[in-house]
C-alpha cells in the first residue's frame, strides 16, 4: 500500500465529514435523522437527540469518535477500489469548507 499524503488527507477529512453527518446532522430530507431513528435514537421537536437506547448501533451512531472507526474502515477498504478517491473528495472538500468558514 503506497498511500500518498494527499490521499491520506482526503480520506481523513472524508472520514470526519461522513462521521459528523451520521451523528450530528439532519441531512437532506432529514435522512440522517431518519437513519438514527431507524436504529432507535429518538429526537425532540427541534431534531435534537432526546434518547439513545443502550444498544450497539444507537451507541455507535451517537458518538463521532465511535462511528469514525467504522467510517475509516470503509474508506480503508475503498482505497483498493479504483477511483474511490473521487468518491471521498466531495466529503473532504466539504469538511475543509466547514473548518475554514469564518463563524
């Protein structure tokens, strides 16, 4: 495996971005809220997490640190798929835009 620094940065940023989407964000058409609700996490009227069941998947999808391991594993496996860097790139660019946006 000959991972360049650029590839590492792209996959690392993509890992953070996807992890953040899964745990903290609503997403288009509330798709990430629906995913979290599908595994049992409930939300209040303002889409804030109200209750997290004490089970594996809700525990993983309620913690960026936890879910990032699995998302990182996904990108590690995708590294061996041709052109997968182009799948990770939009997430990495989004992560960079969020990080460097003046708040």
